[in-house]
C-alpha cells in the first residue's frame, strides 16, 4: 500500500508518535504539548497522537517494562535486535551485561522479548493508515533511538511518500550531523523546541507541492539543507504564555481499552519552565551551568510560565482526567515565581501529589509552601557532598547547603530522591575523603542514590575535555555493538565515552559506594515500624532541649542542652557563620561558644564547614505534623 502523492492530497492530518521506552505511567508531554499547540494554530488540522509505548507496556507487563525503561542500554537492545538481526551476538553481550543481577529481564530473554515487542509493534504499524497523514512526527528522547528508527523504517517501506520529521533531546546540534546519510528514511529534523518549527513545516507542506520547494525554516534541518555550512538554528517561542494546556486524550483513550486488571491511575506531566537559569554566562567562567549537564541543549535561555497559567493548567488537567498525581518536567523551577505558583496550587484545595526538580539553594519557606501545596517528592541537584567536588561540577553550591536542604526535606516529610555522582573526571582522593567524612553527617537523612558519571554530547566536559583530564572523547562503545560500523562511525551519539584515568576513578570511589549501601540499609532498618521517628530528632522544653540519636546495633543516645546551649543549637537550624553566631549572642565570649560547637560536631549533632555551622536534629513535633510517621509506614 503506497501513500498518496502530495499533489493530490493536501495536508489535513498529521500523526505524532512516541515509541518505547518512556515511563509508561505518564502521557508524553512532548506529544501532548505539540498536539495542543498545533490544534490552536490549525483548527482544521487533525492531529493524532500515538502514545504507543503504553501499549507495549500493557503487552509485556508493567513491571518488566519499567525495569527496561530505567536502563538506557537495556532499552536500546530490544529494537536494535529487530533493526539489525545480523548483529544479534554483539547486541546480546550488551543485554547480558545490563541484566546481570536482574532476574526478571534475564528470564524474559532478549529474543523472546524482541519477538513480543515486534508482534505488537507490527500490528500497530500495519493496522494504521499512514497514507492518510501528510506528515508523521516522532519524539525521540533517551531510550527511544532504536525503537523510533524501527518504526520509521517499517512505515517508510509501506508508505515511501510519507514525510517523516523527528525531534527531541536525542537530536540537538551535533547529533544531527550525517543523520540523513545513515537514516535516509528521515526527511526533517527539528533542532530544539518543536512548536514554531513544526507549525512552520506544516504550513509550508500545505502550501508547497514537494520537499524541494520548501525554503529554509529556522529550527528545521532537511536533507536539502543538511550539507550547508550554516550552523543549525533554533526557533523557539519568546514566551510560554501562548502555550495551551497539553492534550492527553489519546493516552487516556488507549488506557480505557485495556482490561480492568491492566488499568491504573497515571501521573500527569506538566511544565512550568524551559531551560535552566543556572546555565547562563557566569562572568569570566569558561562555561555555564553544571559541568556534566547536556539537558538544555535544545533550548536557548530560560523562560517560565506565569503563576496563574500554571495553576490554571494543573486545575484543568486534574479535573478533566480525574487524576491527582502531577510531575513537573522542568529541569529547574523558577525561584521568584515558585512561591506564588505553589501558593496558588494550595488554594485549589485539591489533595494533589506533586513531584519537581529543584536546586539545593531553594529557601526553606518555599519548601514549606511547596509541601503545603502537595509536593511529596523532589529531586534536588545535590550531586556531591564534597564542596571541593561541587566546585569542579560547577554546581554553585556547598556541602553544608546540600545537607541543610536534605534535613529540611526530612523534617517536612518530602521524599528526596537525589543523586550522588561518582567517577566524575578530574575528581581525586581528596574529593573522596571529604565525601566520606561528610557522609557521616548525612546518615540521619534519606539516602542519596549513587550514579556513575556519563559523558553527554555537548556538555561542558565534552566541549573542553582537557580541563577535566580527559585525553579523548568518542561514541560510547555500546553503540558499536548496536549499530553497523558505517552508522557508528558517521554519527555523533548522545552518550559519549572517554579515555582518562577511568580505572582510577572506579577504584577510588569504591569506599563511597560501600558507604552509601550501608547508609541505605541502616536508614531502612531505623525506620522500620508503624511509629517510626526521625533518626536524629529533638524535643524542645522551652528552656531545655532533648536530642535523640538513633543508631543501628547499639543503644540510642540522648543529649540534653540547656540555656544558651539550647538557644545556639536552635539558632543554627539553618546554617550560620561563626561571626553571625557571635553577633547573635553578644554576651558570650568566643572561647565559650567554640568548644560547645566543636563538641556538637564531634557528636555528629552539628555539621561544620569553613566556619559555618548547621544543627542536624529535626523537631519531633514538626516531623509528626508533616506526616513523617505515616510516610514511613507507607514505605515499609
């Protein structure tokens, strides 16, 4: 069956597709946002959004799908097996490495898994009349490269005249180089934000008779323009105020077709902003933003929606779909607007459960407002507990700031699911030693997850590898296993690899990995039981303070602070400099205050860094009011 020619079939319908392996429990915000925007620009244009990854999850089982979707290389092996069956023995090696210690996926087996996925994918491809669409777009993010290429290849075999456009975080700037040579089935690539380029492409395809007649469109790379020396351009909205509420009906309509035991309550994705305000030019610095990050290459600058717009969208989405779980997909929330946004969300009086990513410098009062509005989980840009290493990462934060926000989250009952980056190039034994020392003070709080550094295309480390002790950068060798040699050598893939003391990094960070594993185990043990209390807490008697310090395998410790000692400890509930402490207690000499502070640090009741002090115990009353006990009861 062939697609109709452009001369006789004006563009009236387009398809937007998201293939495996995004999180199955969320609609695609890329598809939902693009569909809503295109519908406002072209009221007579029919836009079909296929959240197909959800169908695959229902077919192979949600638990199995989730495990696969959480590991990039594991996800890419499945459709790679279908794309390049002649490379099965190489792909299987990657699959086996990625499934070690994971019996669920290993038991499923690569061949069996690929066959199941092929069957459900081919049914969808063969049962859809792609010839009725004048354009089909694919959103391609992490874990979606091989699955998208499989769909494009199969669809183009049946409908060679169908125009194919791809976009997403996997294709930005350098990653578009040579794309059309190795994947000729692709007609257009969106570089960066999709709304304006895609709407202009639709307009041109409506007006023109062939691809050759389409002139240069900002933000669009085509087979015709790919060979030009001109740098790939962006075309993005100056403000997000014109964005309509995302359209997720197609996802929910698909979910309704599942049998009752396969249905569930999804999480609604939403966005407040685009870009990262920390990724700005910082004086004479060689680069801006976090050194390891390449998440914001598809955007230029930082923009955020107004508080009223955000509150209205969340109200409309939760009411329409009768869902109360919302995940903000921002790389970083705006500081100035956040308080107004979450104050407004709180006034909705809906019992929502919210997730967001925030910086470690987020003030305590904003955290309180977020918690009152429904924030139950956050990912904080912690990345390290060594100030020395944080400077190399260009985080603009310190270890004491990280510990302080970890403490605030513990107190407010906000689950902190943040990362600790290991093996960062250029890190050394001093960074490791500082991390190990500071971990001793972090033990009362929810454990961080250690993650291994990976080199992202376009990140500051990739742009200036020599500054981080890297000798050479190149495509990750797993791509060499997945793709044929001519593709591997022609493309710049999103995940890169490097040479430069990688073996040393793995060796020196082993003690930290061991310490984090112990931390996780002991935290879970100390929170076992229905009436769990914080590991390090205090009760205030107004003129005295009782601190309780829980430990694994030994008696819990109790400390009593009275008078000025109590007052100093409470004053340092937020980190304070010694100078400020002395100024706050002018009647007490430094030689009396310092011994007390040192004693508190020795007992791990306070943390000190560069003359700044932070009390680590959290008030039992505050933890109880935040739902601490019920939260831990739910987790156990």
